[in-house]
């Protein structure tokens, strides 16, 4: 067998392997059906679910409790801001209560103040800490709810 015959033989084998391959004959490699796409439905929700003007809704165009995309952004922005402000106010109260408690302890130590004022300041501090825990828990619930509903995290911080 000379060199030309070898090239012809291998060329013929290559042609046969491509000709007999079912994917080459079919043209398309794979067909996707709706069942293949179901895991991805929540990632890419269509804009259809947000607004559909109807006659009974009047001039605002909100259909059966569905809010527009922009209205949802504003809603979650206001809700996240309110929850964060509640946490910030609770933190400020804790700082003030700690300062007051330390001041009462100092007065009792140096001036012989009453134990009742120190105990009251400590109760006030514990109440402020409990309020802070409650506010943080409320913020986490809001954040979790937004996450479950597929809301982008930036919407809670008004970052559109």
C-alpha cells in the first residue's frame, strides 16, 4: 500500500463514520421541552404577571392585586428602609442605656447612690437590648420574605 492509498482509505473511513452518525443525519443535536425548563421558571419571571390594565381597576391599571415592577421596587424599598431605621433606633437606645447604666453605677460607687436607681438602669438596658433583638429579627424576616419571593437584595436597600 502506498501513501496515496492510505489517505484514500482513511478518508473513506472518516466519511463513513460521519455518514453513519445519527446526530449528523438528524441535523439538530437536542430538543428541549417545557419539562426541561421548569427548574428555571422562577429565575426569569415574565413581565406579564406585573401589569394588565382592566376595566374594573380604573385608571391605575393594577390587576387583581398584582403591582407593577416599579411599584414593587418602591414597596420593598420602603419596607426595608423602615425595618433598617427601626434597627438603627434600637441600637441608639442601647448605646444611651449603656451610658446611663454606667453613669448610675459610677454615681453609686463614688457618691453612695441607691441600688434602686442602678437596678432600674439595668432593667432599662435589658429592655433596650430586647428591643434591638426584636428589631433585628423583624428585619431578618423581611429579608427572608423578600428572598423567598425572588426580590433582588438591592431593593431592600433602595439600590435599583
